[in-house]
C-alpha cells in the first residue's frame, strides 16, 4: 500500500513561542488509500520522551494525541492510530500538523519522517529503508547534493515462525553514489540444546575434562556476523563476574578454580576445576564497523 508522505509544518519544544500556519497544507485528506494512522520515524533518541501531535483541521478544530518515544540508538517506528486522537477536529480536511516534544534536559531526539500509515495487519516479513544525513554541508536541514548519507535497512519478521533464507534486494537510491556498505551483526544465545543434554553435545563437557570448542562449532556459528564479518571483542559477566569488558578476546579469565578462554573467532576453551558440576555462564560481545552486539 502506498504511503502518503506528510509535511510537518512545526516541530517545537514546549518553551518555544511559535505561530502555526493552520492552513498551510490546504485541506489535505489523510484518510485516502485506507490510511488510518500516522507513522513516526525516529532515527535515535537518547532518553524516553513524550511527543504530542496536534492536527489542525477545517473550522479551526483540532485533534491531539500524546505518545511515548522510547530511548534507542537504532531507527524505530511508532504508529499512532487516528482512533487514539481526541478533539473535535478531523483527518479529512487538514491544514497543519504540529509536533511538540516534552523531555528532560539533555534529551536528544532525531526524527526522520511523519507520514500516514495503515493499522491493517502487516506482511509476515517487511523491510524498510531509511536515510540519515551524516553531514549537512549547507545547513538546510535536509539532504542536498554533496551531503554524505547513511542508508539503514531494517527487516522485520512479524510472525512467530522463523524465516530462514530471507534476502533483501533494492536498487541504489536515485542521485546516490554508494560508498562502503556494512550490515549490523546480530548475536544469539548459545548453550547446550536442552536441560537434559549429555556430554558431547553442543557446549556440554564431561566431568573434570577440558572442553575445547572450535570456531566451526563456536559462539559465532549461530550469529549473523554482518559485513564486514564481526568478531568477538570482549567477554565477561555471568559466572566470571564483573562487566563484559573485563576480558578481551584471546585472553583467559578464572573464576572459582575454573578457567575460560574465548577467542575472536568464537572458539573457546573451558578448563573446569576438579569438582565443578553445573552451568558456567558468561556474556560475549561481537562487533564490526557497523555496530556492536552483546549476548550470552
């Protein structure tokens, strides 16, 4: 379904004195094409903030809704159904749209877009492509010729069933010359296959015996390592105690007579104490030039 991109006439903080051109959009009908919601694109937000959206419509009437934008460093999308708005206004003859950000001192909110959307059930798998202006050379608040951009692809599985073998393909955006391309790594939990696993199965060692796990069966085998391929950078926490950054990949850490060595390629060696029985847990961090991910 096509999405109608909307012009946001005013984005202000509560203390700002602004004059709203309440007829700047003419009499825009936001409900065409079965659209029944706004979709707010958020590039980043360093703390949770409240955003109030006011729709100015014909007859000097308004409709208003307040949403919470959660903190996050990756692109996020917040849907606001028209049905959640209150007031006497309408969405069929809209003259202006205002966003007011209510936040604590030090808040940083980077918005990407506000557009119409539909609350109909989304497809099982969907992909979105957003762009971020890295350097606004002419300071005009938008992408211009010569400005470096970052394109971010987000693929969502809206189902409870895994979707192996998903591929994403898209043409290069118009007027864009691609530079280095990186994809964010995704770390996933590792461990024995079940609570009733036996020695010899994945991550299950024998009593009083060193457990050696090669890279081919190691921590990275079930992770999406991204591009360029991510490596293990740190490990710690869990049975080792302390923060994850306590131990760099390729080093050894000891706890209660047990010794663990985790390597950058995901291989590891666990030397248990002579009396150790049970679970030995830790977290590890993988990173490439795209992003950092932490799992245990």
